[in-house]
C-alpha cells in the first residue's frame, strides 16, 4: 500500500494535537546575535499565526532573516526574547528531551542544500529519522520506501546520495523530512540550488504532498513566482514580518488571517 493511502499512527496524533486553533504561532520573537555595540538584531517583534492546512510563503532577500525565523519555529535555535507555540504549547516550557521529540516527530525540515549522508543510500537517508528514534530497521526501510515512491524515486532507492542528481537529492530530502509524519513542514529555499525546470518540479511535488498529506507548510523563498502560488505571502522587512498586498492563490490578502497571534485569555 502506498504512503498516499496510509497515515502512520504518530502522524494522526500530530494532526489531532494541532487541531485546536493555530498549529504554529510566534509571539514577539526577537533574535539578536552578539552583544553590546556589536549586537546585530535580525528579527524584531515578529508575530505569526499559521492555521492547519495553510501553505505560507515567507519572502525577502538573502540576509533578511528567513532562515533564522524557520530555525526558531523548528526549535533548532532559541529566540533572544518572545515565544514559539506549537498546538498552543510554549516550546520554551519543554524539556530538552521533549524538544528533541518535537523536532523529530512534529516538524519536517527541508534545507536549501539537501544535507544527505553521502555514504548512505537514498533509502537509508530517508529512514534515518526513524532509526534515530529506535524504530526497527526493517520497518524504517519499509516506511522509507513508501516515501521514496511518493517522490518518484523507487528505482533509485539503493543509490548513494552522490549518485543522484541535484533534483533527486532534494526529493530524497523531502521524503526524509516527511517520513515521521510531521504536522508542519518547514522549507528553507528548497529550490534555491536548482535550475528552473527542477525548481518547478520540486515546488509542484511539495504542493502535491502538502495537499495529499494534509500538511501545514511554511516556505521561505526569494522566488516571487513560487510565493504567489501559496495561500499567503509574508515579507521580512528590516526584521519585521508584514503581509504582502495583492492576490494570493485566488484570494485577496486583506481577507487572510492576521499575522499577529490572537489574544489568549488567561486561565
């Protein structure tokens, strides 16, 4: 049975846990590198609320803070101030063990560069997140093969990373990001290293997987053509996250949800 027709049990749990309100929120995020006179503030009072099923584009030039923001949302880095919430739970309240669990099971991350392990096959690279949480090898490889089928690489599953083209390597990276059934997919310039034809193919693949597997996805990109095919476009300008005007995915952005998180009553 193909992965398109099945959802692993942890995938179902991730979806259920995120159904109440926003899946992912950021409130007053600030990120500064260095200190004193040499301090450099990358993000300033960033607010974001992403609902289940949204495909959100974050745009801005290189160095605007797109990667920094995604790293904070994925708990790969910690903010200088402010809070990230997943399914209404503040990440800052989680233990290191719980944060590792969050990164492994609830978030799928695709980098601009695939970061595959060169001495392992495509199948083994995709299975790695499952093996890291002590899944049985045969089950991990079976799940990896399902996802390689989803990205069109069944015939290449036994090839090492270095034997794959750039587009194929990024497909493996996408399969690896999704093998644990995350609720949220974060992609940092996933087409940035690809030619136009491969970039289009990768984006169409991500759109299809987003729909088929009911993902909530956030894509950081400087490609305006791709961003305008998302549900919502947010721009990073001088450290602030602001909505971009215009038609997005057939709807006016003025009718979209606000980028600031809704007020939460205490108690």
